[in-house]
C-alpha cells in the first residue's frame, strides 16, 4: 500500500496514528532500519496532531502541485475528526486519498491483528465509510492484502480524474497486518482522465456566438486552477475585446492588471454593471457566477456554460438558465475556441471600441481601490493587504481565508501571475494554516502568505499548525485580520433582517472580548515570530521583521487590529 502511494507520486503521508496502524508503523520502522538512514520507498510521514489540519495540509499541497497527497487517520473517530476539511476538499475539487483502518474483524486471534485492546469493541461501527461517503468521489474497503496496491491506484486514479476530489479507503487491522509479496504497478497504466474538449462544431458555435455579441462577457471562478488556461483566456478576451468578471474566485483566473479585468464579485448587495450590460455571457468554470436575488444578467442575455463540472451533481439546487452547456477542460476548450476564431470575421472596430470602454471601467475601478489603500487613523484590511502585497512580491503564494475581507484580498493583493492565489473552494473555516504548510511543502522555494480572519484563525487549530510548521520546516507568513470576532454572521443577519432588533443590538454573541493573543499562540506552539500591529505606522517595520523571520526559517504571525466589528 505504501509503495503504491509512492509509485503514484504521493510525496507525503499526513498521519494521525492509532491502534489500527500497527502494520503501517512497523512497515516504516522496518524500512528505516534496512535503509540505514537512506531513502525509504514510502511517502514521507508528516505527524499531524489534528486530523482537520492533516487534510488541510494535503489539500494545500494538491492545490499548488496538482498532485494528490495522502492522509492516514484512526478508524471512525479519526475520520470524524477530519471534520470540515472533508467538505473543503470535495467542494474545492481537490484530489486527496484519505485512508483509515477499521476495528479488527476478529477477536480470538484468528489472524494477526485480532482484537487485543478494549477500544476495538468501542470503535466498531456499522458504516464507517458512510461517514464521509456524501463527499467522496470513491470509497472502498481493501478486503484482501494481495490487491491493496491496485485498490490504492484505482482510488488515486479516480481522485485525480476530472472532476477531481477526495477518495476514502478503509482496511481492517488484520488486512493491514497481512504478509503479501511486494509488487510493482506502473502508474502510467492508471491514467488520469482530463475534462475533455469540445466537439469541433461546438467550438465554432461558441466562437460564432462571441463574435456576434454586442457585449460579450466571461464570468469565471476557477478557470485558473489550471494556470495554462489563463493565457488562453487572455488571448480570447483580447481578440474579442471581451471583459472578465471574476465571481467568488478560487484562483488567479485573469491578470488583475489587465485592462479587460472587470473586477471581482463576492456577496456585494448590488447589481454588477458589467453583468447587467452583457448580451452574451460565457460562464467558464464557476460554481456561483452570480447571486440572482441581487445581481443577475439581463433577461434576454444568452448564457453559455463551459465547466469541468457543469451539472454540479453534488449541489442539490443549481441552475443558471444556460441555453447550452459543455463538460470540458477549460484550457482545451479555450484553445479550440481561439483556433475556431481564426476562420471567422471579427469586427475590429467594435473590438477596439469595447476594449477602450472596458479599459475605462477597469481604470476607474483601480483608482477607486487605490484610494482605499491610503493609511488612515486606524488599520484597515485594505491598507494591510496593500502593504503585504508590496512586501511579498508577485511570486509569493497567497492563501486566503479572509471571510468578510475575501474581496479585500482579491482586490488589493495584486495577484497577476497564474497559480499564486488559493482559497479552499469550500466553506468550512479553518483551512488556511494547514493549507499554507501544504503549499510550502509543495513549493519549498516559494514565499507563502496566508490571510485569515481572527475567528478563522481559531478554527484552524493554530497550536497544531504552528507545531507542524516548525517540526517540518515550512515557514510562512500569516496575517490575522483581527476585527475582534465573527463579522460574517452579523452581515448575514442584516441581509435578512436589515431593520430588526439585531440591527440595533450591541450584543450579538459574535465578539471575542478580550481576544486571545493570536500571534502568541503561534509563538508558544511553534516558536513563531509574533507581531501585534494596532496602528498603520507599525505595519511596515513589523512586516520586514516578519519576512526576515520567515527567511530564517520561522513562521511569522501578524495580528492586525482592525476596527472592532
Ligand atoms: C467550520 C465552520 N463553522 C462555522 C462557520 C460559519 N461562519 C461563517 S463566517 C464565520 C465568521 C468568521 O469569522 P472571522 O474569521 O473572524 O471573519 P469575519 O467574519 O470577522 O470577517 C462563521 C462562524 C463556517 N463557515 N465554518
Ligand atoms: Mg473576525
């Protein structure tokens, strides 16, 4: 099983161990003893004191590298402790293999590994796989040791095929203890399936629709998950004078400084003008292209949809009234549409006029945002993000779990290079710390910077995160937007009850008063460099000290005190 993981390209096994793992622990010890300090043919173990962090690490690695990693947890309770990280991997379409033992299936020594601890009766449940089945692309039990390798390869093949996602394997302790002949599998014979392309006539039809449009627009959320798609999208947009609106972006989908970039939308309570004026909209890889109650395309707009997962089969309620939709890999589809365009006549004057008009809106938007970056009396999220942007440079990997400041990070972190911005893709908070560790393991050369809400910092189990980060040398910068509580639930309440008692109430049970010493937690757990910043003037020097600490191999946490919510 362990060699199969290595064969399949799994570099790390994020573990939280228990009685089910006796065979695995013995296997590592045996391999290390015979390797006498040399390399062993198994993934490197990362000990994770908390399972949700373990899975978030694997998620962060795969988001950056594209390569599934593996997580090993303890029976059913360790599986439950994966908690919301399961949701994040599934919703974010991130490949990862999760493995767990089950309680031994025998109690009289019928096979090695038979029950010998009281907990084996307590941890025996009817449907362990059912705990996570609703989120898995595939789940299975390794029933015999002899084909464990093939089951691992099959699970990883499914995880790595589009739409990608988590997979789950269990095995009873007796199976994990079985003596089997080592065998080799060739990973090339377990090919990952891509998203496919368009039929040639469909590529031509889409190109034709975009050429014929008066005001075409692309709305996307995760086309940049594959960085190779971004230059194709840029080429298409420039050929047509077509704007790009990023809705709830999960990645760098389009360079933020491109004049055709028409901004980002999250939960803004207003109609987006670019969306309203479009007569043809190409939705490209998006789960939430707009929120129709507040913000939607014109009634008669033609909507086309290309997505690696256009049916959103994991979402019970989902529709956008697209007249046509295609399941395809965006990079391939864009390449095809770009090629099809060459056979069509484009109205160059119209393209120039549109591009000029879009550039004006782009410039106005940028100017408006630049004003927000000026230092004021109190620290603002905009000022903090802009300062961090200047300090970290354009190659740094930015991880965001900024919640009500998500839009601030996308607007002000200035990400223009594909593959330099990541969010979980899900909604279970507490991902960013583990994700930063995974990102750093995937790209040891990169500077990793995580933005987190204060509530989200606490969700992330910072004691575990910062202990792992020191133990495995994955230094990163973490910036806590400390608004002294959970602002999002307040916004949610006001969205439904704008004039209720809650709108005037001082107490909404959302404040952390007094707040914990966030950076102090990281210092205590992992020797992180700790900074508390309360005023704009303190930020730049704190950032320099923090980045120096990161360069020297320590994490740094900046607790940035924003206006109290
Ligand atoms: C695991 C989990 N629990 C609860 C929530 C509900 N929730 C959404 S946003 C939020 C508040 C987050 O607080 P913070 O990180 O401080 O961000 P802020 O709202 O202040 O910007 C909560 C509790 C969630 N999304 N995930
Ligand atoms: Mg907060």
